[in-house]
């Protein structure tokens, strides 16, 4: 399981970067990512409407970030697919 989390985290880091996110380095089972042009709260809401749950905190230092838990490869792929769809819309 540990290697699966590491592999999924590495893959997701790369995919999010391609989608315009800045991702903080992580050795944990989650990552913090912020989009370079879209508000975290708007992305959080759009993902929630698609039944994909990530965390968004309204504290000043981290309100631009989403906290994304590393799930299975299929869950990470579903997240990336949803983000592609969300970000394709103005």
C-alpha cells in the first residue's frame, strides 16, 4: 500500500502541474495544490457537485489551496478527469 500511495501521489503531482496547479512537495498521503488562475473555493464546489470530495480551508495562509488525499489510482484518475472538465469551462 505504501508504494501505491507514493506512485499515485507522484502521478497526481504531475497531472495537477500540467493542469495549471502549483503543488507543494509532500511525503504524506495528501497534497496541497492551488490553481494558478482559478479560486480554490470554486474548484472545491465544482468537485463536490461531482461527488468528489477534497478539503478547502478558509484560514488565511491556506485558503488558496485544496487539500487532496491520495486515493487509489482510479480515484486519482477520476479527480483529474473532473478537473479537466471543470477547468475547460470559463
